[in-house]
């Protein structure tokens, strides 16, 4: 179990400890448990925001260790933007790279793609 799932489990246990009663029936201990649960949830959300920011940074430099990256190229203003290779469902647009996943040059356009390495390994092993 990773730290995030464990933290959510603790939050759920704290909230459950408050019981089914309404807040007007809570005692001082119940309010403290609820306050701790809310603080833990806020901390998890802040941590997730930092993780999202880091992942975006890594994708913008094509350096995320859990992803592989590809570029498709087509004629300028006539590009059909298909995902690469035979399995288009495993690829997603790398919107953190280029201009929202695109780049337009004088004679051609490029689309930037990414997919998880684990998903790539599963698809190739089939």
C-alpha cells in the first residue's frame, strides 16, 4: 500500500470514528478528529498538486521515467493527428510539450504523444 492510499485510509477511519451522528451532537473529541481529518485531506491535496506540477515539468522535457514519448509528423495544415503505431488507445497527447501537444513548422506539423511504459510493455507482450 502506498503512502497516499494509507493516508486516505487513516482519514476514512478518523471520519468514521466520528460516527453517524450529526455535528450538533458531536463532543469535543469528535470535532478534533474531524479537524485532523480535514487537515490531513488538505495536506494530501497540496502534495498531489506538487506531484502534478512535477509530472508536468518532466513531460515538458520528455523526461518522465514512467513514460515513453513519440512524435508524429504530417503535412502542414493537412495533418490528421492520428496517434502513433498500431495501438492508438494506449497513446495520449503530450499537452505539456510544444504548443499544447503540437508544433507547426514551415512545411510540416508535429504532434507529440506519451504513454506509460508499463502499458507499453503489456501491449507488446500480447
